[in-house]
C-alpha cells in the first residue's frame, strides 16, 4: 500500500513561500554554517589540494554538523513555530529539546555519511571502466543505485527527530518505494533553480577564462569567488529541501493530535 502520498508541487511551493517569509531569520541562523563551509572549502582548495575524497570529507564534517544544527532550527520553526530568541525557560522542555537536537543532528550527519559513501562506491565503479564488463563491478554499482534510491526515505529521520516524533511510525507510514521517488522530485524542484543560479554565476566568473587549446585553470580569485557564491547557495538549497520535506511529512502525518505539530 502506498501510504506515503503527498502533493509534490505543493510541498515545493510551500518550501519557497516559507523561505521567502522567513529569509532574514534563516539567514541569521545560516551565517555560522556558511562561514564554516566557506573556510573549509578554501582550506582544502589551497592547503590540501591533493587530499583524497575521504580526507576532504573529514575536513568538512564540522561544517556538516553546523548545517545539521541549522536544519534542526529550521524544522523547529516550521513545525513548532519555535524561534531561538523566544525559548521557554521550562527545564523539562529545554532538556527534551536538547535531546531532540542531538538526535536530529546525529541522524542528519549519518544520512550524509551514508549518501557520501554510496556515491563514492558508485563513482569508483564507473571510473573503473569495468562497468558492463566485470559482473562483480556491475552488480555492485546496480545494488548501490538501488540502495541509494531506497535510502532516500531515511532523509526524513532528522526532521521527525527534531520535533520528538516517533521515527519508526514515520518509516512504517512511508515504506513504499514511491515515497522515495516523490522526495527526489521535491528535491529537484527545490534545488534546480539554485543550481541554475550557481551555473550562471560560475559562467560569469569564468567568462573569458576558457581557451579551446589550453586546459581551463582557475585563478585564486576565481576560485574564491566561486566558493563564496557556493556557500550561501548551498545553504539556500538545504533550507528549501529541508522545508519541502517537512511540508511533505506534515501533509502525510497531519497537523492535529497525531501529527507532527501540536
């Protein structure tokens, strides 16, 4: 039974509306994650240019943790109306909130790690030039693609954990494979305009730098400019995707007594 049905376009539209309404608050929350991402990217580009993908990923973990913290705060605002500067002083509430924050951040980081590992395995299989030739490489690649597709559903765990909602109940209700497909569709609607904007900025920065006879080599200023543009746009993409997923869950689970919100 397909119990994870929701309106894809409605979830994406609500995400854009939410981001437009709360852009200033989200920008303030995102300053620290943006700064960390920008600093980490510059460090790996200029100080560790020969770093392996694993090393580069490890350098980026602190920025990823801050991004998970941002997602937690955005989710609390969207589903509970909670703002950082207006928290209640009730000790029990604060203790539960702290627990929810740790669980939400941990699950978000674990999901990111799993996605990065699966992507690395798939790219390794493709780069081996044995795809379609060696049955083991081909089977590993196909299984990885299937696992990545099925595993998309676990991207909702950090959202439900952020508001202290039973995780198992959500996973049972969104068990169908079509739920993953719908989430991917929401992700495309939320991130495609941001990716297109980044491409426009990159083309502008690199205008005149390409030569048909010379391999493209970025100057330090160009690398810094592209990295500086990428940090806020990455935050925007995450904010839209997280909001779109939260609105999708809100539609599936409801917003009353048994839903995500009170």
